C-alpha cells in the first residue's frame, strides 16, 4: 500500500471553504470511485490568520494512486484559481490496522 500526503500552505479561510465544497461535492466522489483507493483524511491546522491543509490518502499500489489521481482530476478538474498542492510526499505503508 501507498500513502500520499499533500500539503497546501498559506490557505485563507475563504479558500478553505471553497476547497471544502469542491472536495466534498466533486473530488471525493471521483476519488472514491477509483480502483485501489482505500481511504482519505483531509486535515487543517491554523497558522495565525492562514491555514495549512493536508490531504492524506491511502491506495493499494503506487500505480493505482497515479492512475486514480489522473482519472479523478479528469472527472473533477480543479476550479479556476484553485492551486495544486505546494508539496506532495508518498510513502510505502509498512503496517496498518
């Protein structure tokens, strides 16, 4: 299994609200329909007047992760002005419960 962690830095409250609607109504349904998608968590942390958003998803394999991302974004493309993550990390999962 593969874990993907994406970081969105310096997000305003307004941007978070817009992303929340997009994630819930468009991206999550597109992600969960993909083969190999196991689970996802979407987190935030307050940093002064800005926020950091973190997307943490688990996939059965790296190949399914890459294909699932492509298909999900083709189904639910990012609305104008919505940025891609500032950085993305992937890890092999050693253990899970």
